[in-house]
C-alpha cells in the first residue's frame, strides 16, 4: 500500500497534518481518522480506502453518496438543522473530485469528522437505540422523494436472500478449502430454512412490497450518537444506499443492535435477542416510518428481523467455506464464529416472533411521539 502521506496530500484538508489513527470497526473498507491543526483549532477527517473487490464501481459509489448527501443536506438546511453535523460531507480532492485514484489503482475518499458524537459497537444505553431507530427511520423518510432510478446499484442483488442462499450452495459444492465437512451442522440449519429466503424478494417482484431508497447496512455502528443528548445525529456508511426494501433496514438494525452480544462473540450462551432493545428501536423507527409503511411492510417487520439475520449468517458461512475472501477477519474461525452468532439469534427470533409481532402492534397503537 502507498504511504498514507501521499494519499493525504491529494485532499483539500484544512491546516497542517498532525497524525492518523486506524479505525478497526468496518468489515469492508480501510478507515483512518486524521487530525490536522492550525494555530487556533483542530480539524478531524475520516479517510477511507474503498474496497474495490467489494465495490466494483467506486466512482458510482461516490456519485450515489454525493447525490444522497446533497439531497439530505438541503432538507437539513430547510428545517434549520446543522448541515455540518447532520449529514456526511465528502471532502474533495485538490482537483475537485470526490475520490482519488492512486497510481496503484486504489480509490480513496475523505469525509468531515462529526465532533461531539460517537458510534457504538453495542448498545450501552437503551435510549440510544430508540434514537437509532428514529434516525434510520428519518433517513428513509428524507430519501422518500429521492429519484431512486438515478442511483447506481453498487452491489448487485445485495439483499436478495435467495441469491445469498444459492451462493452458499455453490460454495459448498466447490468447497475450495475443504471446510464444508466441518460445518455440516450450520449448513443443515440453513438448508432447513430455504423456504424463508424467497419471501420478501418474491413480494417485491410481485409489487406487493415497494422498493424504496434504503441504507442497506443499518448497523448501530453506522450511526453517530450525540455525546450530550444521546440522540442520533447522522447516518454513516452510505456505500450501499440503493433501491431496496425498508424491511431489510429495520431487520438489520435489530439483528446487530438488539443482540445481547457482539456479532463475533465466541460464547454462544451470551448471544440472544433482547426484546427490550427490540422495543426501543421499534418505537423510534415507527415514530418516523409509521406514515409511509404499507400494511404489507408492517406485516413483515418481525419476519424481516429473522430473515436478514439468516441472510447475514449465510454470508458469513459462505465466506468461511470460501476461505475468508470478503469480510475482514482477524482470527482463523472469525467468519464461522460470526455465522454461529447469527444462527443462534435466528433460533431465538423464531421463538420470539409472536412477541415481536405483539410489540409492533402495541407500538402502532400507542402514542409514538411520547418518547422512549
Ligand atoms: C459489512 O462494512 P460494514 O462492517 O459496515 C457488510 C454488511 C454486513 C456487515 C456485517 C458492503 O458492513 O452488508 O451486514 O458487514 N457490508 C458490505 O457486519 O458487504
Ligand atoms: Mg459500517
């Protein structure tokens, strides 16, 4: 990889460079926090190398992000919000481009750093998760009048669970690392749920569930939470903003944030679905989304929690069998451990489905603006 200093010199940052720190959160791109300063103040930025194995068209990704952030910025200004905190800002290169293509063909981009807020890997205060629900719901709302056809499909068929299932079958068949035999139990778990994988995609294809502009990666750590108020400030990681189903956004947020453990917890006894956290997120999300969701979407909200968790487990298992080529891993069985936490959650979600449905019903009947 090139020296970071060569990359940094390409961007129009303010002040003098004063240091960089690596961010270890994401599974796909490489992220650094940069510090700059002049006589009076410090400036922080986020610098990322786009994973071009995953994102085949990095310029298309940046076009989407510029268009979506401009749309949101306009609305933030109209409502007299703070456009420097409530939406990401792409820092242009010195020649005015949204990303820099290095001599080695790697794509780099930079954003402003949002001060006075942070991300969480796990819910530390349930109220944060209520606010995460509001913020993701509001994100969909702000983009509800965005021209979906103008977006590039940055990863084809990203949340097509049936395709993810078929990809797994292909990898099991090829078994390039000879790992399939050791994960028979996990494979059987997935095969037993094949019928679930097509449910949402078929409803979309039949026009019964609408395509919307969605985020498609609604992990808790993709939201900046204000240090003072605990409110969600800004949605991050817009690489997969594309036409999709609101259901996958709702479900994915629960999958990650309402789990009692982190996604790669090796001790499965610690992994379960926390219904209190489910309730918090649902209240926040529906306070924003109640007005635009259709009856068919509402009917599938609880199911979508299980479906995206199954899908994510399928993706981790596929990557494990394939030899860890997609998600960043930092130990030999990392992807397998991730797959196992997802399947543990799926089993839990199946048992708790009626309770999730009841909570959704009660939430819809209650006064949502009353708060957490
Ligand atoms: C990846 O980059 P990150 O960590 O926000 C992945 C998501 C998965 C998630 C699982 C482009 O997200 O789809 O749900 O890992 N992003 C991509 O933690 O594949
Ligand atoms: Mg992320």
